[in-house]
C-alpha cells in the first residue's frame, strides 16, 4: 500500500475540486480544455527543470512510496503533480474570482509586484551558491517582471491572495511529500543546495517554486479560456 502514497496524494488533491467542477453554478468543466492546454505548456518547462535537478542530485525520490513507473527518470507521480496541484489551484482561483471581487488597485498591485521582484532578486543573488534557492527566486522575479511589465496582466495581486488562502492545503500536501507524518520523506533534498529554512518539513523554496508554477498556469488558463466559444446561458 505504501507504493501508492504519492499517487493517492495527487488523487485526493484534485478529487473534490473535480467533482465540484460540474456544479451548475460553477461549470468549471467547460474550461477543462483551457486548463489542460495551459497546464501542459507550463508542465513541460517545470518537468525539464525537475528532471535536471533530479539528475544533478538537488533532490531525489523515495521508491518505497512510488509505483515504479518513470518518465525522464522522474516518477509518474511527480509528472502528475504538475497537473494535479495546478488543477486544484486554478479551480479555486476560478471560483473565488467568479463569486467575489478580488481585484487590486493598479498602484497597490504595482508596488506589491516591485517589492516581490526586489526581494526575490536579493535572496536569489545572495544565495547564488545554493542552486535551488538562487534559480527559484531569480526565475520567480523574472516571471513577475515579465507578467506585470511585459504581458501587462492585472491579476497578480488577487492570484497572490488566493495562493495565500491555499497555503494551508499546500503545507499539508507538500508536508507529506517532504516527510510530515511519514517514516521518511517521499522527496529528499540535498542540504547543500538550499538555505535550510523549513516550514515544518517543507523547504521555504518550495513555496516560491509553487507560486511561480501557479502564476504561469493562471496566465495560460486565462489566455486560452478567452479563446473558447461564448457560453450559452
């Protein structure tokens, strides 16, 4: 049964969101195509990043919690992670944005984005010798700059707020992956490659990594969602 642990984590992450996607007041199922296309584009980049870090030993996986199928030397469960976690996050973002007014004022959002960019760059450069820390923080700073100043998106504030609301769920899921409640972690990290600050068992870098993952998923979801046919009411 232990071999299904990571697979079950993915399953329970999405099952409730998937069921409620068909609710007549939500109708998120009408946007499955937009989600899958956008999520696939983002997943390709993150899977390559993941495979590279696995190859050079930044992190590795505990076979006792895996079913044993691999792609690019990554467990199939890890591949599914890049679809399951975004699905739950995009579904939540979609619902909250549909039923509540979460938009930020332009100046407030611009200040927030600039502060985040500066902090991420400072941390990434200061810990340049820690590859997980430096790449995660620097690429997140770059992503925020591109999204806000080049692509002109105006939802980073509310997306950040939703990500904050999802943090308890993130900590629970990622906590299990990093060893909370288990005899040993499913995902192990080389201590030389990150700064060592953890939330319970979770490296602080994971929260930033997840933030960048979700920002790009929202961007492509919004992009392809607009291209879908207008819904009949």
